[in-house]
C-alpha cells in the first residue's frame, strides 16, 4: 500500500492560466506561507500514520510536531518508495517533484479543478433542484468576457461581488458598493484581471450572517463517490480566510440535511468525475431585510483540501477551540509570540486542554503561524 505524499502549495491557481507557458513564480508572501506551513497537512493523516511531505525546511528536520511529539524526520519521504500524491492544489509544477508519484492529472483536469467555474455548475444544480429552498436572484449571477460588459457593470449603483476564475483565499474577490469610474484603482485592477484571465464572474452582494462549509472526500474506489466528513465554521474578513471553529460535534452536523443535498448535487459536476481527494463547499447564511435569514448553498466549490478539513481533524486534539493562521511581518516576531503564549498552554495525553499552541515547528525565520487555542475546559 502506497503512503500519501502531501504537498502544501496554496496560491497554485494562477499557475493554471493558459498564457503562463514559461512557468509561474508565486508572490514572496505566498512562497513564505508554503515554507512556514509546509507540514500543516500532517493533521489530515496523522491518526493513520500516513503523512509524508515532499518539502520540509531543512532547519526543522531535527524537531518534533507540537502536541503529539511526532519527530519531523519520520515525515520525510524516501526516493526508492512509491507514493500517492495529495497536493493542496493540482498544478503543473508538481511534475518536478523528485519522488516516485506515478502519473499526475492532465492540464485540462487541473484547470477544471482550479477554476471557480465548477462552483456555478454546482450552484445551478442546487437552484434547479430546490428553487423554493434557495431563493437566490439567478439573474444577478453573470459572466463577463469583454471590457464593454465590465464597464456596464461598473456603471451601475447595485452592490455586487466580482470574482476572477483563478484565485484563492479571498484573493481575486472584489466587493463593489456602487458606481465606479475609470480613475478608481479597482477599475484598472479589474480591467487587468479580465485581460489576464479572459473572464470575470459577477454575483449579488449579500448581507452575511455566518460562514460555513461542508467538507467531503471524493473517492473513485468506494460505493459512495462523496463521503461527508463534517461541517466547518470559519471566519473571514472581506473574503479572506482568518480561522475556524474546532469542535467534535461538527463532524456529525449535517445542518438540516444540507450535507446530503449538496452531496447529491456534487454528482452533477462533471469536473469531479475523475477527481479523487478532499473537497469542500463554502456556504453562507445571509440576511434579507431586518428578519429573514436564508442560505446560500454554494459560495465556492473548492476541489482541494481546505482549512475546514484541517479544523475537523484538529478536533482529535482538543474538546473545543479555535484554529487560526496568523502572519507576522518581521522575522523573530512569531517565535517571540509563541514562546510567550505557550508558557500557559496545558497539553496532556496528546491534547491541548487550555491555552494556545503552535501546530507546527517555529523558529526565528517563521512568519506564518498555525495556532490552536482552547479556553479552560477543566
């Protein structure tokens, strides 16, 4: 049986753009995130002992994973073995991994899985099947493919959200409150994105009450194509991910049968026919007027592992808590912060029962932290 080789490569989406034939170099901050959080997917396979990683900072190789104490040296692959590859996102640079990983998906498949287009296919299936339950204004969802269409949208006073096909973690998501003119910085940004990516998506602005997601695993070997893993509750700010609630009860929470409704609708997304791995469907409760609350069942379909999956598996390490990703602009600040907070953390029997701990090794070069916080549970 092959072990799983994880690759943490957030920000991979833009590498899928057709014009980037010469390769793609992520922004420096994204590269730093990949380095500092390289071992984060450990928590997706920790209980099965099935976590290995294609990359680990050299300075971590003699350290241990916090909470459970697993030596990092045990998480490193060997060149003579064969592995099943499980990246954070499928991208063309995975061809360069120097291990025996067998064949990888085609570029066409990677683009299908990395684009937001599949989100709208799933949303259409849900609206077709449950028009009374999900009363979204379908006419407000549009695809823009020309500069004239973009200018027409920017001239209207209607609040809206504009998204690019290839982006992640809130990047490529723009909130427009009203009419915009050519002098606005956002006007030129959207025009450039349209030229670069070929199209943009327009959605109605909704007054959000609560973010959530439904997390699944897609398998081509089991009777049930999509296995529901649990519901996650996450925190965002203007579309950018901040953190997740961690609780064992979320693993069995199907939110009034929504998990099954979405699972059935996923069968209509042809891009998933050959996909095997983690996927998540972001949803949102939103407000109409002063009192009515409705559900948007598919804000985003993520055909990849998500932070929500990590949060679900983290419930094995605490009874209830909060999981966050925090960025520190200067080297040394993250280490100083962790050194201070971990003095009051209590870890017993491989679980944190009070305080805050880092989930990954930290040193004076670390700038991104993955933190698990628990209030006093005793």
